[in-house]
C-alpha cells in the first residue's frame, strides 16, 4: 500500500494503484501504525493537507468531489468533514505540533451550532444547490448509495425505500433548517449535514486527550 514515498488510497482487485487524495491516508496513524515508517506517514499527511484543504470553508474534505465515481458520495454537497479534521488535529498533537492542532480545533469550533453540537460535514449553499440538481434529482446519489455491488444479498426493497426516504428527509431538513446564509462568503454561506454526529464528537474529544498527553496511539 505504498508508492511515491507515501501511502495509497487503495489497490483495487486488478492490482491498480489508486493515487487519489483521501482522508483514509490517516488510517496508519489512526490505527496505531504511525511509527512503522514515520516518513511515509508524514508525506501522506502533507499530501492530503495540500489536496483536500477546503479553500472556502477551511478544514479537510473526505475526498475530492469526483461526481462520476460511483464510490465517491458527496451527500448534500462536498466540503469538510469535521471528524476527519479532528483526526488530523490528533495527528498534529501526536507530532507535538500544538499550534497546528489548535488551529484545526478552532475551525471545528467555528461550525458548532448554538447548542455546541458538531455536524458530520459542511458544504456551501452553492454546492448544496448544485448537488440537489445534478446528483439527487437525477438519481445519481441514489445509484451510488444503493449500487448492487455493495448491497447485501437478497436485501428487501422495502429497506432500500425506507433509507431513500430518510435521505430525502435529511436533504429537506438541510434546505429548511440547516442552511446558514452569509453574504460575505463567496458561495453564499454554508450548510450543516447530520447534526449532531456522535463520531465527530468522539474524535473531537480524542483530539483534546492527545493534546494533553492522555491518549496513547497504540491501535487501541
């Protein structure tokens, strides 16, 4: 899983190397293998920071929005994922780059809601509108989510229909209640998707533990 002095996103079933930037390049650190070859990890993190940093909203995206890729889902529009940004903060605290970690945590804090809750990811109003027109209303988002190659065998269609309805309700909620207009932003403001998300809160808390030396990166 290594090439060009960094980790790879994946090697597919045909043996092809996938060099696309992806937040999963943090996996060796996350699962406690960061000390195996520190230069590979550092190079991988540097690469994903350069490629996945969101210029409008800050923080890192999960992956770049290749909308035609069946394996890349940009539900509600592409943008930063706060749990992956918190994992990146963990990495910087682990490296003793406290200032970098603090900057990332400050960005996350800026997108908490009035209750202090952290969403799964955020996007811009413009990107959300584009997603609804080009992916949801065309059925592309549905096709990605329920591609037959990733579904369980003999899955009852009622289950698929139920989840599709849940997706539609989530997007309607974003449009009705989770869109924060901001005329000073180039893309009209931002949207918050899935708020709160427990996973985001867990990674945020782990980052604070890393900062204060209370978490050991040993794969546990």
